[in-house]
């Protein structure tokens, strides 16, 4: 599906330039973070892009192999940042289309941005980056907004007060003593509720992992951080030495697993 869709788009641009896995900063700004210097307010690696021969039109394709949907291309900051990176590389572009291809959901979403949109988009991305930079360097997350598609992949879940506030609020609803029936998982009555509940579950799971990681890291440095009743134990590293054997075992166990389930 991905290859077919890609080939259809590339075929529209005879003589065009194709870019794959290219690192694109959105501007020439210098960002200093954690003792390192970076070029560009933000930057990223595009999957595939094609630029027309006259360098006025371009299309960006990004693969999403997860099982969940992504923010629509019209409002997706990742896609917008890729667009700005391509624009910085080729300033003559007048129209750029961003495609998100989700093969495991059998979905494709795309949107075409025009030159009149580019300045506002750059301001939006720069503002988001500036706010994130401030929160990270100052440790004050009160200006942050909790959004499960973003927070799931954020490295600050263990220290972000906004995510903690959100998680505790949700946790309170699921308390054994205070369980409103309309948020009980077994009483979900439509797919919309299932989607919302899944997003909450994913965010809480990721938040919990981040909190445990933060506590572990601090407990290693200072004993006072180790919660009462808990112990630190070393985790032994392991690796698969015969992956074919693992596959055989999985195939052999599959019918049993199905029946058990």
C-alpha cells in the first residue's frame, strides 16, 4: 500500500527531485539545549518528498505504522514542521501537500498548504518549540497542554506537573470508592467511548513508566528517594541468540493461545 501510493505521487512529477530520509531544519536559528547547539528552531527526517521540476510544488509522504490514528494533516505539527523544513530548503515553493499514510488502519490523510499559510505556520511551530524549551529548562510545566498523541512520546512525562494533574484526575474517577458508571470500561457503549478510553489508557501507561524511571534514577543517587516497601534490583540484560527457534516456539504456541483466550 505504501509503495503503491508513493509511486503514484512520484509519477506526477517527471523530472522532479526526490528526497528520502533527509534531515531538514525549518530555519537557520541557533538553539542551545543541554549544552549542545542545534541549527534550526526544530528539524526532522522526512520519509519521502518530491519537488516539481520548476520548484513551485512539492509533496511530503510520511508513513505511520501504528495501530492508532494521527492528528489530521491540516493541523498536524509534525507534518507542518516537515513542510517548513522543505520550504527552507526550496524557498520558491508555492504549494506543499502533506500526506500521512497509515497502512495498519487502511487510512490516508492529506492536506495542501499554500504560500499564504507558510508565515503563520512558522510562527505556530516556533511558539510551540519556545514554550517547550522554557518548560524543559525552567522545570515549570504549568503552561503546557496535555494532548495524548504528543504526551505519549514526550520524555518529560515523569516530571510534568500537567500530565500528573491529568493522570491523578483520571485515576480518581477510577477509584474503587468513586466509580461513575459512565466511565467504567465494561459499560462503554460505542466506538467513540472506546477510542477515548484507549487514548487515556495509553497515556496513563506511558506516564506510569516515566514516573517509575524517574524514581529509580533518583533512588540510585539518593536512598531517600526509594519509596517505603520497595527495593532496587538489578535487571539482567538478555538477548535472543536463535530467533528462528523463537519463531518456531511462537507458531507452536499459537493454537493453544487462541483456545486459551
